[in-house]
């Protein structure tokens, strides 16, 4: 199996989403504090790019989670036929519950992924209460 260079550094898709969102929050505050109009316009454009980055990072995060769950399902499906012969009913019930929970989680993640794909930069800026940036970007 290939090794990821940053494997145990704590960097993950989730941390990248959090970092991008935090950068956007800090940037929005910087735009609000800027006094010159050309400064505000320049910073607003940077915030638009950061909002695009947040959308991209969210999409990648959800895609990675969905891929991981589907890979687990493939492993489980491949290993179950020879195990089920000797399984007791209680163990089978537990594994069925776990499979149902995975299916529910997968369904939720797919729904969230569709929502992220359907959202726009304007939606992200609204989420961060930065509607005034939309006005700066359109003018």
C-alpha cells in the first residue's frame, strides 16, 4: 500500500476544511475593517477565492468519506460469505445493525455532497454572514 507523506501529521480533509473556513472568517473580518474602497474590493476578491476553496475542500472531504465507506462495504461483502456459516444470530444482528448504520451514514454523506455541489460562492458567503461582500463583488 502506498504511503502518504503526511500520514501521521494530523492533516486530513477535515482539517483542511476547518483551516479554509477559519481563513475565510479571518479574511471577512479584515474586509470589514478595511477603510479604503480599493482595499475592500481587492480583499473581497480574495474572499471570493477563499469561498471557492472552502467549497472545493468540502467536496473533497465528502468524496473521501464516501469512498472510505464504500471501500469498507466492498471488504465486508467480500469477507462475509465464509463467515456467516458459523456466525451466531446475535453476531449477525450486530453486523446487520452496523451495515444499516453505514448505509444511513452513506446516504447522509451523498445528500451533503449534492448540497455542496449545488451551492455557490454566494451561498458560502451568506453562511459566514458576509452578504456585504456580494455587493462589493458585483459592483
